[in-house]
C-alpha cells in the first residue's frame, strides 16, 4: 500500500500557470512511510540528454525515475518519485533542462524545485 500519493506537473513557465504550479510544489510525508508522486513535464518533448535533476539530501530514501525505464517506451516527460523517506526535515527535488523545439515553436528551458516536508 502506498501513502502520500500526489500528482504534480513541471510546467514551462507562463503567467497563468505560475500560481497553480507553486501550489503543487509542496507535499508532506512521514519517515518510514512509502511515498509516491508523479511529475509531468509539459511544454515539449525532453529526453535524457536534456534532463537533469538533483535530490537533497542525497541519501533521503527517495529516487526519481522516468516512466517506462528499461523499456523502449521510456519518457522523461513523465517522472515518478518513489521510495521511503529515511530522514526527517525537508527533501528538495530540482528538475532542470530544456524541451525540444519544432519548426513552429522554440524549445524552452525549465527549472522547478519541489519540496517534501518529512515528519517523524
């Protein structure tokens, strides 16, 4: 059984989406309780060459992985945060990179920080 389920979107910034995205960027969990959240990157296609992330603290017990990892259908636009938090305090997950452009739309840079407050 998974607790702390959440669904978040890493939106390429626009004025209309900014407030809504900020409300989604915060979540709570408890040490020793399994955690799961989905994060979706909108605004264009991204792949492993244009996608980076950082989780602090490093040994928090949480990991980030693209959906479909290990298959030919892996996508870096649909991410999963999962694991069991091992430390109390604030865990931060920073996503940054760029999306691909097309002949009618330029690629965009994104940089989002998600925080998870973990209680004992």
